[in-house]
């Protein structure tokens, strides 16, 4: 199996203004199967996005090998194989996989590989659309070196506003 | 001094004017493509534009000019969207003056209009979004981060630069912006005016040398906005800063100034006129005002809306982002933009439609001149103080939101918006929710003396018990608190309204 990805989508909870720009960008660029979900976090409704786990439970749970880690290390869903059984959605500990009730298929973040594969500093669309810079496409080791703590794929700590 | 900028294509739904580009996914499917680098930003309203331009709901019916002109023979008052390029507004004004017997009004959201008139009365500097990053403190009224998500980045960057910079948020509506405040003034609706000149604000901004005062004018606060604009301008001037008005549409200030410079009608006068018919071209006047009944026989619209439902003649018209032209930013800068796409075949722009109507009525209309109309500051008297009557019990006010635009007529057709927020959100405090036996995210029935509708409840922290705030970008929400024309001030206002909220499904004990 390939190595995990180096760069992930990280959320700075102290900057997110809950505008939904990330979710809308994902919806409009992924054939109306958005992979950005939202979840209640205290007083806020924040986006939740695939963490690209090292030992991805969704990949292990998929009975038809539709959920795979590709050569670039991205955990992806092969739509033509997906039977919509929802095993991956139940296996994901972060609840980032929605089960599309109409299509009976799973929407899955592919890190906008069509843009980011080139490596030219291109970022996924949700990161580009975020108007406040709350989303970063970054190597979590570099982000940690900047004295920011990462918890389960989210940045926290050094919180100017001490809100959440 | 005016300076000019060129923005090849951008969203003009708010003053941020975010650059954006369309690509073709299929021959009939333009979609927004986001810049490959981080930091550009495009909110859900901008993201939806690609889909809306090619919406299957677009009105493309034959342009029946004769039938429309026939209904206008006894005179007419034409309403056009204030968020058109300057050239388009100037052309419309030229056509109407050659026509004779027809009046023109450039429509701006009533709260924005009052706010901008108040700021004009002070002579304060207007700040562009990028100027906000250079401020050393902020006073905010309303949900400015929802009104213009891009301005949040500049505010946050400024706060990061000046570690002691205050962000004072005055808010009655449980806003997202209030969560980020260093000092929060959660007031009753209408009390924003007192708060803005109160001791709390004065002490928080005492040492500031470049203060940014940012306002988002929301409905349900009576007639406060002109006074707020004036107070905001004076406060900014006294701290070496400026004002940023987060209006609906990028050209609201230009429209307010042009209404005066070109001698156009105010919206209040236009609605009170009884000479001839009212002809909205690209304005959902019934949806915006929250009115159910008004005789509007001729209307032009890009997409079906509350006004087209009852009109006898419905004409197609281009969206503002389908026209190239100039926008006024920060009071002095002109920004030229190109159309995102040309209008669909056979769909006229507002000025093309107006010209055809005038010529059909026999008017001799000269070709439109190329120059820009005057957009300099207008002279406005200092507004009186404002007092708002807040009824007893639970009251309803309106709130801005990031996902939908203005009165909601445009974004009502955007698929992501329909799926992610099919119902308006009504915010209330935990105490009110407990009092009413309601849980977070429940579907509720909201009733005022004007209307009844369904909404989604959201319990928020920063709202006073007794105040409930509903997203303003839904026609049904506007009908809960319809606008009235204030006979004294000639302003269009919406007051806080007594409201009842109840569950529409039995709530299980938690
Ligand atoms: S676009 Fe950015 S600020 Fe808006 S909801 Fe997403 S992460 Fe939060
Ligand atoms: S409406 Fe959104 S995308 Fe359009 S200019 Fe404003 S912030 Fe940018």
C-alpha cells in the first residue's frame, strides 16, 4: 500500500466564520457530491473534512474495494465500484463521509487531485475558496513547528480569541 | 482623488468584489474555477453564480415589448436594480429623461440606503476591504462577517498585527461576528445607536489612531440606520479612521449618490406615486418589501420571483454580472469589470429593454453617451436621533447570512443553497428555547401578525432573551416583517415585530 499523504487540509477553528464557502466550493466542483460536511462544535457550526488517515478505517471497511488509497497516498472513492452500502461512513471515526440518500453513493474528498497532483503549490478548492484563510493545505509537521497544536487534523492553541 | 482599477471578472454581489473566473464543464454548464493558490476566497453566493447564469429556470420568453408598452401608456415609474454598472444606470436615466412622463428609481436595500445617507452626512472616509488590514481597532455593528466574508480576513489580519487592537461588536441578532469580539455589546434591537456613542465603545477605542467602523445594516431595527451611519462616520473621524458599509451589492453607494445627482426618485416616493404603473426591471419588489399585494402589471426578471408571479407581462432581463461596466468602491475608486458571461441569446440588458419600451411608446431616444455619471459625495443634513418602539414579549428582527444574497430572489435557485439551507434559520437564546420547549436545529413554525412560515431553530449564545433573529434572504422571512413607508422621514423601515414560535413536530425529552 502507498504511503499516506504529506499535506492535509487543516482547519484553524479560531478563524472559521462558518460561512460555508468551503462546502459550496466542494459542491459546485464535485458534481453536487460535496465532501465537506458541517458539525456542531460548541457554539459554532464548523466544516469537517477528511483527515486522510494513515490507517484509514474506511478503506478497511469497504467490502468492494471502492474506497482505496491511491498511488499518491490519497484515500479516494472509486464511484463506479461504490455500491452505497455505507460501511465506510459508519467506520469513519470523524463522521466526514455522508451517505447520499438519493444516489446511495458516498461523496469523498480527493484533495482536488486534479489541481494538487502537479505539486505547484496548488491547493484544494475549499482552501482556495475560504475567504478568511481558516483552511490550510499543509504538512502538519510544518504547522506544528509553527507552534500550533494539531488535534485530529484540526489546528488549535495560540488562540488569540479564546472562544472555543 | 479617484483612482481606477481593472478587475477582469469578479463577483459584484457585495463590496468585496472577489475576483472570479468561469470555466465550461460541459457546453451548457459554466462553473466557477477557484484560483489554484490559497487566499483568494469566494463565498457561497459567488460560487453559485456559475450555476445561476445557466439556470434552467432562466426567463427566456419572447420579449413582448408592445404588450408591456401598452400597459405603460398612462405613465410609469420604473425601478431598476441599484447594483448595475454605472454606465447602465446612466443609460437608463438618459432614456427615461428623453421619454417623458416616466420616472426612474435606482433601488437599494432600504437599510443600506439610510445607512449610506447617514455616512454621507459626516464626510467620513470610506474604507475599502484592503484598508481594513491597516486599522488598529474596530467597532462593528451587525453581522459584517456574514455580509462580506472577505472583510473578516482583513479584520483578523489587523488584529494579529496589533495585538491590543479591540474588536468591539454591537449586535442584537446573535451574529457570527460577535463570537470573535474582544468586547461584545449584545443590545436590544434599536439600541445600537446608544451603544455606538456609549462609554463602553469610547473607552475601548480611546487610544486608537486608525479606527475602522464597519456596519452591516439589517432589517427590524426601525429607523436607526441613518443615525447609525452618521454616528459611525463621526466616531471614525475622531480616531483618524474611516467607515466600511457592508451593503447588499457592490454599487449601493453609487446608486444612492446617483439617485440624488440625477434627480431620480427615492424608493419611498416611487412606491407612493400614483401616476401610472410601477415597472420593476430586475428588482423583485414584492419579495424585497415582504408585501403580498401590489398591482405590478409589467415586470422584467432573470428568474421567477414573488413579483413575476402576479404580473401580467413578464419580460426577460440580464443579470448584473452579465454586463461589463464600472463600480464605485470606497466612495472614490472606480473599478471596471467584465461580464462573467454575456446574457443568453435574446435576453436584453436593462437599458436595452428600457430603450425598446421608450421607442415603442414613440419616444425619440438619443444614443447613450459613453461617459460615467457623477458619483461624488452628496450633501445630506445631519440626521435626527432615532428611537425604536420594541413591543413587549418576544420580538423578531432580521439577520444577514453568508450563504444567500439580499432578498434571496437570486440565490433561491442555487442548488447548494437549496440543499444546505432550505429553510430560513431563526436564532434564539438558550433561555428562550427552554421557555418554548424547543431544541437546537428543530423545525419550528414562526408566526407574526403578517405571516406564518417554517424555519430551522438555531440556539446561539450571543443574543438577548426575548430577541429572535431570522435570516433575511428568504421571501417568506421578509413577509413576517414587511416594510412600511414612514410618512415623516420618507424612509422605508421595518420594525421589530411580536413573534410566536412553536414546534411543528413533537419534541422528545432529551
Ligand atoms: S470557508 Fe473557511 S471560514 Fe468559511 S466555513 Fe469554511 S473553513 Fe470556515
Ligand atoms: S458576495 Fe461573496 S464572492 Fe461575491 S464579492 Fe462578496 S464575498 Fe466575494
